[in-house]
C-alpha cells in the first residue's frame, strides 16, 4: 500500500497545540512508512476563513521545521490543494449522488429550519436536525425547480434503520446507529460551496489518502463519512482517531490552561525543537528511558501500535524542562542569534546592535545558558552588561548577620580586587584568587562576594560574577564598585 496521509486544517484561526500534534503525527507516520505527507486547506467556511490564518500556518510550520510533500505552496499531482479551488469536483460528485437517488434537493429556507428548531425546543423534543421534509419530493420535480433557479441545497440520504460499522486503528471496531447520525446533512450549500463533510470525503478519495489520523473529537463525524464513501461506491481510508490533549484539570486544553497557539510559544521564547519533541510524546511512546529526540529520530521510531487510547495531559512544566535542555545544547553563537530578536524588542540596544554590542551579547551567553528556561529571559538577565544598573538600597548589599559598617569594609576589599578579577582569564583562577584574599582578610567568601555582586550587577541574584567582571573589563568593573562604595559610605554618615 502507498501510504498517503494529510493535515487538512481550516484557515479560520491560529495554529494551536492540538492541530500541530495532528500534523506532526501524520508527518511522522508518513515518514516512518516511506509515504507522502500532504497539506490541504479546507477553506469551505467562507465567512471565517482568512488569508492571515493561511500565512500563520505557513509561518508556523516553517518555524517548526515540518515539511509536506504536496500542498498549495509546493504543488503535486493532485493539485489544487485548496478546497475553494476544487468546487467543480464537489458539484460533479454530488450530481452522481442525485442521479443515483442517494441525495436530494432541499428547498427549505433558513427561516423554516429556525422555526423547526424553536418549536422542538419549546416542546422539549429529543428530535434534532433536519426533519427530511424535502426527501419525499419527486426527484424529477425537484430537478426542475432547481434548474428554474429556486434556492436550494443538496442533502445526503442517510439510510434509515441501519447501523454503520467501521474499524479504528486505535479504538477498534465501532458501531453507530444511523438514527444517531445528523439527519440528511447538507452536502452542497445554496451558494454552490460544499460542506466540510462532502469536501473532506471527495478530496481524501481523489488524493488517494490511505490513512486519516485526526483527533478523537472527529470520531462522531466518521459514521457519516463512511456512509458517504459507500454512497459513492468508494473504499474508505483507514481511520485512527488520536487521543485528546487535555489540561491537568482533565478538561480539553484551552487558553485557561496557558498558551495554546504556536505564536504564543514562539513569542514566549520556546525553541521549535523543544515543542516538537514534547508534542510528539503527547499520546505516543518511542523508547523506554529516553526523552530527547530529533525530528528525524521521531520519524524513524513512530509506530501506530505505540499510540495511547487515554487522553494526553499537557504539562507546561515538562515543556519548560525540554526547552531548557535544548537551550543548553546550543553553541554560544547559535544561542546569541536566537536571543537577539528578544534583546532588540526589549530595547537592550538599537534595532541593529553594533559589532561591539554583538560581541558582548555573545560573550554573555555562557553566563546565562545553564539557567535559562526561555529565550525571552536573556535581555533582563544581562541588561547590566549594556547599561549601568540602578543601585538598590544599602540593605541589599548587606550579607546575612552583618551590618552596614562591616559591608563597607567588605566592599573596600572588593574594590581592591575588582580590577584583578576582571583581568583573570577564567573562573577557576578568579575563584582561587578571591578565596585566598578572603582568607588573608579573615572574612567569609560569601560575605565578600555579596556586596561586590550587587555593585557590579545591581542585584543579589545574577549571572556568575567572575564572567560578568571579565565582560565588563577592568575599568568599568572598578568604576561600578567605586560608585557603590561611595553610596554606602554616604548612607553610613
């Protein structure tokens, strides 16, 4: 069998975690089987579809590094891959269903359908959907009315009194009574555009889709699709309805749990590799005892047999862990390049940093790499290297169980060490030097370093002090310590 699967989003919103997981699983399955992964835009919802969402889709997948073999932007033998450009196919195949009396014209105006709904609600009726009024119209008479220009839709005839059966790769054999399926749904709307169900089935058949991997929320649509395949005389593809992605409260993942659109994750400073790695594990397993996989490694190991039936829980903390891991895999140059847009946006320097600023920025990466969770944290963490920080109150300089007078003495010692520490070629030498000086002066190393750190960085909590001193250089480092010492001395008068 030639494996062909697809991601078929509706361009009516931003790309989000659920959609990306579906696309990723389809991509991984196709790659694992040497098959083809297809992108198809299902833009039949003309009121909500928007080109900005199409662009968001392309931008998102470009950022994630997920590519398709066929699609609107790359072409393929089954072009076009945009449903609004394929209306001739839907009209042609709907015509076949009319000819074979498996579909019919419906002339009920929207007002009648709304009244029907209101009457049922008032009567608290359990009936839902269309009441099949036009199903009994003579087909020849209906065809004449439609040809005469009377507004109409085309509805599918759902076989009455039957049960529809199909097999799902993950959920097994499924039976669905036809009486529980939406009664005679519309296939072709009055404006000539197809509904989702018609376009989906016709396109999957014509594009020779072998496997449909989609979220379990679409399971209730599958009996209708199977009926449509049978009505056309086509063999359905193999179905696999993927487990839902839930928040930790057991409810479907949504904005109330945190970021869900990929744009939000990107702007918050996540790496695409981290997102891919984590999302690939939502409802699937690969190897025991291993967490980190590249996209190619995931494709090599993906297996439908290793999918889980139970819903997958999206854990933001776990994703943060992945992001930190991938940040630490980057070289200093790579990390600087990734963080630079965040620094520019934060106003750390101009729109285009000078060569000197860029050099300082890159040199600062080792100071923060081990502590980063998000790329967006970098500007705040290293701002003191680009502009002199505002010194905090005197109390921030004072080590635990010490006082201002003693702190001034400690900073006086630090003032004498700052230039030498800034000239030390590495942390080991700097640490050995300051330890020796602390022993000479009979002060605790931590107490000596506390006011020195605050003087240089403006904070008790900062990236490593020795590396910061080296980047600032002897002159700037000494000037900052002297300024802080003067402030403390004035406070003590």
